[in-house]
C-alpha cells in the first residue's frame, strides 16, 4: 500500500504537498534511520522527489534540487529588495535549519557519505547566510546612503576631533581653549601663591594664639581677653586661606563659566616595581594581560612560551 503522508514529529504531512527542501531533508532522515516499518512512506517520498527533479529538469535543465549555482548568463537582479524576497530567503534558511536539526541530533557520523552530506549542508548554510547578508545590504543601502549624505553635510562643522577629518567647530573650540589655557593657568598659579601665603599667615597666627592662651591665667582678665582676640584673628585667617585654596579661576563670556580641569596622567618610570605592585593588587588583570600576549604569540606561530602550556584543538574550519 502506497503511503500518502509523512509521519513527522509534528504530525502527519501530505507528501504530495511537502516543499522540495523539506521533503529532501525528511527523506534523508528516513534513509539514515532505515526503519522497515516505514518502507512504504520512504518509497512514496522517493517517488515524489523524482517527480520534483523531473519537473525542474523540464523547466531548466541546469536546475535541480540541491544545485545552488544559477545560470552563468543570468545577470544578478538589480531591482530593489522586497518583503517577498526576504520571505524566500527565510524559507530557504528555515528549510536548511530543519535539515541541520536532523543531522545535529546527537548521533555520531558513521560513514564518509554522511560526513560529505554534513559538509554540503554547512556550505549551503554559509551560502544562505551570504545571500541573506547581501540582501540585507541591498535593502538598507538607500537608508545608509541618505544617512551618509546627512552625516557628510553636518560633519563639515560638527565632526569630533577624534575623526580623521574633524569638524570646523570642534577645531575652533580646541584652538580657543588652548589660547585660554595659558591665561587661566597664569591666574591659577597666582591663586596658588596667594593661598600659600595666606596659609602660612594663618598657621603663624594659630601658633601665636595657642601660645597666648597657654601664657594667660584666669585671674589676668586683660591677658585672657588679648589671647581670645588672637584666637579669633587666627580663625579668620584660616577661613580666608581656605577660601583662596578652594577658589577656581574662570573666564565668563556668557551663561556658562569656563575653568580649568585637572587631569592626573601616569608615566611608567620603573616597570619592574609597577609589575610587582599590580601582581599583588590586581593579579587577575595581570593574568588576563599575559594570556592576551600569549594568544597573539600563538597566532603568530609560537608553540612554546615560558609559563604557558599550549594544546592543540582541532575543529571544523
């Protein structure tokens, strides 16, 4: 009795209406399983596959199921991508993924024919991935072109300094800031000098006030009063010194004041001491850095590195 349906994991499917790629995947799965109880089902699927191949041969002798090379004389399409085009790509990839699930089912490869089929499927998936990416590029190209045109217009003026061709506004601001740096640094140096003088004066008055308080006695009201005045004078001087030390120099030309920003920049002086320091304080970062160096060396062909074991791993390319 001829079978009419394929018993899939999702229920029976009519063989006559199964898409070609899905039919091929299901047929390959049944052939691998070689279950005698499904011999009628297998025969019906083979007949349907032969009929599909014959139909394709009649339409175009160069095209048959599994052939991915288009006729050489057929130029690539230049029309804009459509939603239907994506659907075709989606159907093709989904069919290939069904086949991939059939093969990557936890069962080991048993012979060269199976290995060749898997290699063919990998190539088909890579081709499908490439076709999808090319379609994506074509579909997004009008948007990219429009964005690039807008970006080019505005970049003339606002491209950041890190760009290969900075914009005119960031360049102008950078030049003006460099011009302003010298003046604000001069003002800040003067402020620091005044702060140092004020601190020295406050420290001296504080010492004198402390000495006066130690020398005064409760019964000498005049001396005690004079000592209290010195303490108040010292406190006032300390307040002034603090105000000068915390003040910031600015240039005011609008709603926003522009001042100096302090940056602390490390410079490596003694590498050995630095390495010991970070080995003690940040050992994981040092290990990650050393591994990064080793990965680069191995990629360049080194197979022996002091402190490392290098093992061979073989994977499908």
